[in-house]
């Protein structure tokens, strides 16, 4: 693509993830990464090995083995293939690749996941090719993937080189013009060809890409047609490609199917901790924090149990999130055994708080969230939070909502005059009231008789005439004196529908 007077050099970075079905499962099972593991697919009893790690190959296992053959080996961990976890792992890989370039292309072939990144023009951001490859490798290793990276100016050369990397070679950089020499030693198995084509090359004695590249192109086309031309171009690193980038959406989600049903909460939290660490790592790479986490538990029988935890401020502390989930699930346990876990998180901006020079902020947000979670577990979710007034004049017209940190603080104005304090009586206490000319004259409250000296009112309020909860009240503010001389300023309410009086508030 011309840019000014210069031409931008093409540069493609291919990420190769071998044994992708197994890596997708082991990513959230760190305790099994050093064990011999195989992945089985298919319906019983026709299950076969579709993916395995190096430790299993050392013991003699290969792809295509049946479950009966696998059971003859000792100390083998057998896992069932999970389409959901593979989709989640693929989303994580594409999300990591999009940090280096918005132009990515991916496809899966024979248990190998390949993602090609168009990194042309990113040299000033990520440095030369070898530095960019090492940076990409480190980012993927943090996400618990074992990958190989190859960089070339030719799309297919990068793909073939990445598939051919083996041993301790984690990345390779192919200089422009050196594609043929760099690919010459690779076996023909790295090319995408049919069994019939592989058999033909075997009969001809062609074993490496270098031997295929040295064949006469016209004679090869005459014998194999356009497929021969394609394979010849691939072996020389000269095959053109029309890049088809995909759009990746940033979603913080993890899914894991458990190997066995779980009933104990501690075992459930052990698995959840690994998933939380992955979510926090992914959010931190974008300079974000977790604002809320929704855990969805799939239960035996097909039912779902979902809970959402939302602290006052976004945070990336795994211990805080694990404790909040622990307290919430302890107060609202799943009604049956759990067979799968899904975590969905909403990203938020990290909180910026100006601390004192010699003293920490008090109280700490993490401790406050844990304390509130403990209180909610005792009194209930609907009884802990902040009071919010409803759009009504009804007595007690408020609800309790979770604490949320305001986006911006407004300047507050303070009056020099001290305001009148009101103590609401909850629940309102029934009192007998004597009337004189329609106004309160005396009443009894908490074993004392009061005589009304001044009465202000009545203020009439009513509402909800369209609901069964119709209400109508007369409110009086009175100043009363007891026989002992004590003065009481209070608010009494007359329920005109049920014809009874209540003490609702005391004024100080």
C-alpha cells in the first residue's frame, strides 16, 4: 500500500497453538499441566483421542486411540472435549492478538489453532520483528498458552514456518527474500495437502519443502494441475494471499465444564479462583478493572443458578473478588450439584484516590465491600445499602439500593443554621388520639399521656388509587407536653381509610 513516496513493507506474525483442544482445557487447570493428559471426543463407546500433550506421547499414546486402549496406560488423565471452552480460549487468543494489530485472521486445522496478525507499520510501537515476537510470546504465556510465533513478509510463509517450529524454538523471523531458504528443511507435513498428494510425493522421494521447491514448476503443474502450482508456491514462500481480517469484540468471560459434579463450596471456589485470575489479567492488559462479576452455575438437571457481585469501586484484587463470591454463594447456595461454571465480568476504570502522606485511606474500599457483604448475608440483600427516595409522598416511600461510588462529586453548600433532626419511628407505633373540633387534643405514647399545645396541619396525601395498595393520610406536626413537664415535638399520622392513628417521627 503506498504511503507518501514510500511503500509499506508487509509483515505477518503467525501464532500457532498446537493441540488446541487440550490447551483450551488445561488453561484453567494448572494442576494438570505437568501430567500426561489426553482429550477424547465422540459418543461412547466410539470415543477416540483427538489431542494429547508431550507427556502422554512419551508414554506411547497417539491420536485415534480408543478409550479401551487408553485405559491400559497408567497415570493418564482423560478429559472430554469441550466446544464451549475452545470457543472461550479462541476468544482470549484473538483478544490478545488484537492488542498488537486490529487486523487478524484465524482458522483451525487438525487440532491446531492458527492466528495471523498483520503487523505492518507497527515497528515504532513494538520494535523490530524479533522484539515484537518475544513480546507476543510473553503476553500469550501469561494467559497459560504454549505457542510458536513466526514472522515473515509472506502470509503463507509465516503460517508454514510457525507450523514447522519444534523443540525449544519458540519464534522465527524470516527476512524478506529468504523465504525459500528458511523453509527448505521443513517436512511436507506442514503443508495443507490431501493424503493422495502426500502419497504421490512420497513415491517421488520428496520429503522436505526444499526438495519440492527445486522441482520444475511447469512439469509439476502438468502432473498435478493447479494444486501442484499452489504447493510449489507454498514451498518457496511465494504464495499470494488476500487478507480477510475479522473483528474481535472485547468480552470478559470464561467458561469451564467440571470433570465431576461439585457439591462443596470450597472446591467450587478453587476452580473459580483460576478463572478470576484470567479475567483480571485480561482486564489489566487494557488498563481496566472488574466492575462486576456474574457467576452462572449449571446444575445437574439443566437448571441455572446465577449471582452477580458488584463492589462499590472497580477492583483487580483476586482475593477481594474471591471473598465476595464466597460470601454471596454462602448466603445463596446452589440448590443442586454444579457441573459447569461461567464467569462474565463488566470492565470499569481503575479507581484513582488521593491518599494522605502519612496515613492510608480509611476505610479501605476492599474492607468496606467485604463488610457490606457480611452484613447482607445476615440481614438480607434488600436491607443493606443506601436509602433512595421513591417518587411518592407515601410514608416510608424509599427503597434500599447497593452502594455505588458517584461518577463526580458536586460542590455542597452548608447553611449556618443547624437543621432540625428527625428520628423516624420504624415501624410506626399505633397511638390513641383524642380530638377536639377535628384537631388532636391529647394522646398516649410509650406509657405517657401528652396534651397537645400546638398542632399544625392537617396535610392530606393519598395515592395508588389504581392499585390494591390505595392509601390516604392526614399528617399533623404537634408540640405536646407530658404531665411531668417534658415537651415532645412529633409527627402523627391519621390513616383515613382504616381510621387509626400512628406515631411516625420525633423532632429534636
